[in-house]
């Protein structure tokens, strides 16, 4: 079985519900969800003039090869209403492959480990929760060490229903 770490994110519509729907579809189509981080909220990275994001990292056990996983998660994104209009723009759902086993993949459609992983606190904080000792196959550093060295200034906080006022519903 392959082990794949996925990042789920959403910042328009009903993000908590969309993350839950995506998680269920991943379980149904990609493989068994072995671990799930808490949900975290953060400001947008890259294109900053947009609503707050909710993010979650999951570890999935799958018999599928990497490109089949990519096809499945893109299909899930499409079914949940994802439109690819602006790079790093607002989205109903986003699912990224962070790691696939301990392999390096350089394919025209997929680069793994995710190239921006070490510079994004919104990825590293939930990843540390479920895989603190996982070693980045190219950098040779644990998730904990990557987070300690991350220069991203964005604040990443645990999401609670009480903090829902930060999420803008379109």
C-alpha cells in the first residue's frame, strides 16, 4: 500500500462542510484515511486579498499509483465545484499531494514532494500534528524541523465553530 499525505483547503462557500465532503470522497475513492489533523484557519498565502482559509492534512493508504491519485483528487475537486480561475485564488476546495511514500516525483502533471511545502506554515502546522518525524525525501529534514525553519509570517490557528466569524460565506 502506498502512503500519501494530502492537504485539503477551502475558503469560499461552506469550508467546514466542503472539507468534510472531500474527506469522505477521498475515503471512498482514494483509500483508507489513516490519520487526520485538526482543521486550522489561516490568512491566504500568495494572493492575500481573499477570505480566510481552512486547511487540514490527511494520511491515506492507497493501492493507487501517484497519477491515479492525482486524477481522483482532481475529480473530487471538480465534483465539489472547484473552478481554476486564478493561481492561488479563492476556492471551494483544493486538494494537494504533499508526499507520496518517500519518493520524489517529477512528472509533467505532478511534482512530489510538493515544491512549496517547506515555505508554507498552513501546511506544516497540520502536518506536524500527524507526522512530526516524517522526513522530507529531498531535504532530509523532519516536518518538525521544517516548521522550525519556516519563515512564513502567516498565523495558523486551530479552527473552532466559535472562530467561524472569520470565514466569509459567498
